[in-house]
């Protein structure tokens, strides 16, 4: 299986939770240079929300006319 962790050459968001007894983990790297990691369910939820708001589609939104 290929490593799914994002890198500067392959930006993105990767979150996982191996089992219900383990904490969730996540890592994110944006093409703008921002990066973050999180451990724990609540922290991963926050990282994903921040990524969606500030990096994912936020960089692709059309400028207002």
C-alpha cells in the first residue's frame, strides 16, 4: 500500500482512526506551504474543519466580481 501522508510534492489531507480504542491522527500539507498534524479525535476534527475552511477549496474559489 502506498503511503498516504501528504507532502509538499503531493499536498492534501490524510486522517485515520485505526480502531475505536485508538485516537484519530491527521496530517495536512497545502500547496501554499501550510502544514499541520493532529492527534486525538477532537483535534483531528478541528484540523479537518480548518483545512476545509482555509486550504482545500478556499484556494480554488473564484474571486468576487
